[in-house]
C-alpha cells in the first residue's frame, strides 16, 4: 500500500482500473457476467452487483466499505450462473486478496471450476471496521461517509467526526499479508488485473499472543462476554464463502441434537463448531465479523485458526488449488503432543 | 509402570469424584478396557464408556456436548496411529482432535478437561494407567461448572 498517495486517490485509481478491465472483458466477450461492488443503500455499506452489459460498468465501485467476500456468490448454495442454451457462464469476479483466496480455496475443495472464472485482481488497502465506527457514533444517525486523505469522515445531522483509517481498519486487514489475489501458476490467464505470487508468507501472529497468554478463566470471561450477545441470526455463516453446506449443523433437527436457544452453552457450541469447520479454510476476509448485527468480533478466533494450521500443517488457505486442505488430509507422522502418555 | 491402586473408590471417603465420559474405539481401546477388566487390573470407576466404531467417528460435537451437558471430563481413546481398523480413521481424527484441543483452550476451557489417548486391545495395563492419569487431571480441575444454567 503506497501511503503517500492517500487512500482517496488510491481508491479512485483502483476503481478506474477495474472499470476499464471490466469493460474490456465484457466487450471482448471473455466473461458473461461480472460480480462486483456497488454503492450501498446506507452510508456505511456497499452491496454486491452482478452486471452483464457495458453500460453498467459505471456502477462498479471500489472503496474501503467493500467488505463482502464475493466468492460467496459462486458456491452451490446460491443458484449457479447458468444459461439454458449456453450452459455455464463465465464469471468475472472483482477480487481483492481475500476474494481471490476464497475462489482458489473453493477450487481446491472442488466447489468451483477455475476455468469458468476470471479473477479481476485489485490491490486492496483494507476495509473499514464499520461496527467500531457505529459504536463510537452511538445512537446518532450516520448520513454520509467519505474518505479524505487517510481519514474516514463520518457526517450526520449535527455532527462530523474524523477517524484515522489505520486504526479503524478491520483487524484482519491490519495483519493481512495477501492484499492482491494469489497467482495460480497452472492457469496464468485466470487472473486479469493485479495478482501476485506469494511464497513463504511470514506471520508472527503477535496480535493474538496477548490473548493466548491469559489464564483459562480470563479467556473464558472475555470470549463468553463477547459471544453472550449473539442472537444466532447466522449472518456470519451466510456471509462466509466457506459456509456453503446444504444443511448446516445447527439446522440439523432430526434428531434435534444441537440446542437452538441463545443461552450461553448453545451459543458457545455454535461458535466453537463453526470455528472447527473453518480450520484450514478461513481466508481471513473478515466478512463474518463485519456483517454481525451485534458487533461480535470473530477475528480473533479466525486468527487463531490461521495460526494453528500454519504451525501444525504449514498451510495457508487459498494459495494453490492443487494442495489438499489440511483437514481432509493426514500424515502418519503428524504431531500428537496432546495425547496422554504413561509417565 | 505402577499398578493403579484402589484409592479412588468412592465408598472409602466421601470426597468429590469427577464423572468422565469416555469415547472408546470398538477395536482397540474398548477391548483394552475389557482386558483391563478380565485381568482384574484396578482402574478408577469414574469413567462411563460410550463405544464408537472408530475414533474417526467422533464428531467434535460429541465432546463439546459432553462438556455443556455437565460431564467433568471427556476422554477419547482410539487405536494407535497406524493401527486403525479402518486404516486411516484415527489419522484423520488426530488432526481434528489437535485443532479441537487448541480451540477449546483458546475459548477458555481448561486444557485437562478433554484428554486424548491411544491404547490397543492388548494394553489393558496401559489403559488402566492412562485412565487413572486422566481422572487425576480432571479431579484437580474440580467440577465443570462453566455451562451451568443460571436460572
Ligand atoms: S470465517 Fe469469516 S473471515 Fe473466515 S472466510 Fe469465513 S467470513 Fe471470511
Ligand atoms: S458452520 Fe459449518 S456446517 Fe454450518 S454452513 Fe458453515 S461450514 Fe457448514
Ligand atoms: S452474525 Fe453475530 S449475532 Fe449473528 S450468529 Fe453470527 S455472531 Fe451471532
Ligand atoms: S478403528 Fe480404532 S481408531 Fe479407527
């Protein structure tokens, strides 16, 4: 991220570039549809848009509120992009780093076919932690949000506040090392726009070390306090590109073996098992936390997952579609330091 | 290796004893528990056994539900890695357990609440020793009150 340019100009440039690419792709019929972001209906939001004609290209935007992971729209739970005559459509996806990772990881799980996709890579400079801003503004209504230089300016009826972007960036974006979609060496024409090759990503996970050093009691208190407000709306699940199960475990009710209430044990079970399902699959997009209506921060849990799979299996999700994800693989010599042994 | 003694017997003193649910693989550990029994090796009476076809059958939810239902401890035992009746069931399960163990800790559950072990059908003694060890760990932690309903 080139700091001196200022967020605003940088975003404008990215936006112009991506429109240019999108227009080209549609004109040359390299893709049938393009999924991207458009202006949201509320100031702190953006929303996904699917376009199939050149006129609509102007609707595509890029700014620091584009936090939905668009890879979600390509997985089976939502209707596939099919044309009765032409068969499967080719889809261009406006991809920041984590969207690209999401697509590549989904390909490694055989959920999407990369031949039917074009990754329109853009260099991401992070997204705003919308909940934090909303929390600080409180009850007042936000009418306008803009970026000026490196600051986020939030305006309402009788107030105007400035937030330094660096600080009010989503937590996962602060630690993100994969800002452009990864390049897939086997299919180089997959990526149009900016992609990058990654090898040996170094991450010290120092952001969660403070939490990890707490005693079990302290961790329990912090985690349960955070989760206690969860209403089990499952917005976090619906936003996650990896949650494509036809029947999520919490919806299995023959027999009813998962508690449906919002009591702590049931909420705890939901979040712990959801985390289990994300191990080695989460692509650190932060969409789950950013859509939570209760402002619950799931980033810490996701970072821990990243750390576990990195340390145990030396795996980073979404880099190579040909590498088996760790949870469907095994080795005889996997570490088992946790198993009880005789003294 | 010392032979476990009988001191955990509940009748002797009225001390609190943990209740531990044990998921044992049918082909090794369950048979190992059986062997411990027929060989009259004394092991703590704290475990209640659930027989599963393979450690690979154990869904993380079994373990978490045991905790939310109030069991003081959970013990999981399968065949030694490489010896699974279904060849790789326990190898897949081992990765799952590794992640579950770390996640439970991250969520603030005491590390000793959930224990994993391997024991073959021929290892009655090992089974007894490890069960005893697990029981002691859980006993030290005390009752599992985290998920008690408040009302
Ligand atoms: S768990 Fe959250 S951060 Fe991870 S891929 Fe899903 S939505 Fe993104
Ligand atoms: S939480 Fe688990 S079961 Fe539910 S949709 Fe996500 S991955 Fe599937
Ligand atoms: S989005 Fe928030 S409130 Fe809804 S289920 Fe997820 S964590 Fe709970
Ligand atoms: S059969 Fe014992 S662990 Fe698979």
